[in-house]
């Protein structure tokens, strides 16, 4: 894995290992089947908190920051509880969905490990790989189903808040990143290749590792037909976290973090109880 492109493109390309590609294909097929279930059935695999909960969430907001989609969050530490909830869903395909998530989390490990080791060595971040791999149960897989609602922008420009992100699947093109030239570019994601990129937490550790600003736009096929995607948020103990009580990534100027100084960037963060850095 060549991580030199972090300085030029802002992300790292990687070829899907066959085993992971298979895990992704099974998981996304299971997600599509789950989305087809009745709304009441899907909500059985949820605690009901639309922001912080794991499991199923349905968002149908209104206003200038409208967010119309259904999503599913899963971490390793929640697999057992999700499986228990799935047993109460009438359609037993929900159990197959949870089992697919377990296999997917396991399959991510080699790719995440390689990236973390390379970044630690090249950017001299002490114990980065150990912290990342030791936090495996807190890595989050996020499934998204955007409804075809006629909106030109499905996901507004933003950077992710965690450590780093692995983008694993999108049913249609439309994902774009803000390049160092401040222009929008289509990102290279297909069934054989994908990308890893820094999120806010990694930039906090090394300011030159810029959290990649990205968005999702509608195309002819998705403007009314919808879109499916899947990403992995790789979180680990940072000692600080993005202060989402005062800031919302989507409300900050597009690309605000690209030219910022380390001191100014840190103003967007607050200490956590796990102050390890």
C-alpha cells in the first residue's frame, strides 16, 4: 500500500483482497434485503436514538440541512446485542444481515492494519497501529440508503470526525472529494478498488494528514431512484474529539481544514477521558 498519495490526492487507493470483496458483496446484498423490510420490522433492531444509537436509524429531516436516508451502524461490541434484536424481526433475513456484518468486520482487519502501520512509520506517530488494532471492537461500519428525493446533493460537503475512513461500496457514482486544487473530483471506487482517507482525528495527530472533504451528488440514476453505500469509520483512543456540541462539520466552510495551522485546528477539539496523547 503506497501512502504517498495522502500528500497529493488526500487518500490512498487499495486493491480489494478477494476475501474482503466477497464479504462486502454479501453484506451489501443483505443490506438491500433489509431495507426492503417493513419499517416497523426494521426499527426492531434499534434503540431509537437517531444520532448516537447503533443499529437501524431512519432520518427524514426537513429544512436547509435536510437529511433523507436510512442508515445502519454496527460495531464489533454490539454484534451480540444486534443478533438478539434480529431474532424478533419477522423476516429471518435480518439474522443473515447481522452475520454478514460480523464477517465484514473480521475481513477489514488486514487492510486497516497495513494502513495504520504505514502511517505510523512514515509520519512518526507513536503506537498508532497498536491503538488502532487494539480498538477493533469500536470500528463502525455504516450502511446508507439514500432515498431518491430529487435533491441535487445527497450528502453535503464535510469531513469525517473519527480517526480515518475506509470507503467500501457505492451502488452508483456520485461520491466526490475536494482536491488540493479546491476543485471537486470523482473518487475512484469500484468493485475492485477503493480508498482510505484521514478523518478529523488523524489530522489532529498530524496536521499534514488533512481530513478529506467529500460529498455525494445525485446523478440521473440516483436523483429519483436512490443510492446504496457502505463505509468504515476506524476510531481509536485519541485523547481529544471533535467538539460536536459547538460545531457541525457540514456547517463549517468547505475545505476549512486544508490550510489551517495545527494550533487553530485544535480549537475545534475538546479533551476526552481517554487522554492518551
